[in-house]
C-alpha cells in the first residue's frame, strides 16, 4: 500500500510538472531589453524557432538585371495593357517573368493568368492580378508610414503560391444562435488566428474590414464618460493583439510599455507603425480585395461568400519585418510608381 501510494504521488507530481512545462518555451531562450530596467519591457526569443523563421523568410528570389530605360512602351506593342502602361517593353517583360516566379503555381507559368490570346480578360486571375498591381503600387506610394522605403512586392505575400498561405474569411456564426445561451463568438475553440488563446477566433471582421469597431477598450477619461465596451468587444481586442503578437513573433512589449498599455508617450515607435498598419490592412481589404467579390468564382470564396482577405500574418509570417526587412522593391522600382489606369468593364 505504501509503495503504491508513493508511486501514485510520484506520477501525480510528474503529471503536474508536465502540465507546467507544457506552457513554457523549451530552453535555451534569449531576451532583448526594449525599455528601462524594471518596466518589464523585454522580448523573449527562442533561437531554435528563430532559426526556422530565418530560413523561411530569407529565401528571396534573385532579381534579374534591371533593363535600360527607353524604347517603346509596352502599351504600344501589346494589347490591353491597362496598369503597366508606363513601362517599356523590356521592363514590362521582366516584371511579368518575376510575377510568374512569385505567384504562379509550379508548372503553370504564364497560363496561370493568361489565355492563348494574351490580351483576353477571360481568365479571372488576370483581372485579379491587374487589381493587385494597383494595390501594390498604392501601398508603396501611399502607405510609407507603415512599409517605409522597404515596400512590398507580390512575393511579400504570395511566396510562390497562387493564393497567399495566410488569409482569412468571415467565420459562420457558431454556438447556440437564437437560443438562451446565444452566440459563442468563436470562444473556447482555440485557433491559430489568436495564437491558440481561448478568445473569439475572428477579431478580423470587427477591426480589419468595413465599418471597423473601436479597438480601444480602456477609458481615457474618468467614469462615467469613459469606455463602455462590452466583455465580448474587449475580447475581440485582445484577440487582435494576440494575432499581431504571433504574426510578428514578438511580445506585447514590442509596441507597448507594460506599465501603461494605453500610454503613447511611453510606447515604442513600433506602436505608431502598427497603428498605420491596421489602417493599411483595412484599406487593402475594403478597396481592393472585397471589391473583387464578383470576379472570384464560388470555389475561391469563404463559407459566407466573401473573398480571402489579409491580416498581419499575410505579410509578416512570424517575423517582425516581412522577409526580415529585405527589400525587393529596390530591384523592381516599377512597383512603386503610380500609373494612371484606363477603366474598362473588367476593372470598374
């Protein structure tokens, strides 16, 4: 009996230790101090995980040599060139080849977007690509507050996939709709979208789509004139913050001072960059992606009929700067230019 009791106690202790360690990072870990000592502004990194992220985010395709300026414009040689009509033939061809490498699935090449008649708009991929080119140019010229001079290219999100690996759709309502218990709002169903936390797993519809909710949940004034957010709305905010932390591979202290999360004066400069990033993502989702809803076929839409949309992970993919800050835009400056597009029935 005594032996059995001791074995039982040992197993119980082992199980408790196992549960405790299950929520911890396996050593070794590194820490980077982000603020003054004593304010708990430290970022914790695991070198093992960082090595995998580094390998995945630094395999940037080599750029082909940039052609010389001059020569006939592509729009004067090819038919139905609507966006890149400011490029000459050499620049246009070079960018088309790069886009094929960045976006087209293996084995499809130019046929991923084009019919045998290259001028045809019958392939919806081509119509989408046209809109995406406008989007990339807009981001690089109008959202420098977030992307800086590093900028973005098609590869930033696609990484060789026809559809970026990290996108989101609206989630169907779950739980007990219409019943006394109401809608579970995706709670208690841990999802990667909120770093496996037991929080609403679709904070994106609330904050990164049309008619966004107010993210702030902590009052800036004394009651009763301060914040009136519900618990559900507050949990949406925490869900979005968990997503951003996971998407960038950082702690909360990358942007916030843990002494006062709401204080801008004691926050890092990255908080302002993130503030602009949230608004940039909304712009992309509402003015470029959702605008293509009628273009995409049913099999490319989510369960509620909406198109794939972006969030922080679409570009960042686990690191604080996409591709660890490697700029591909410097090799393809034509993606920073802003050309005037000629409207057609396919693009209006």
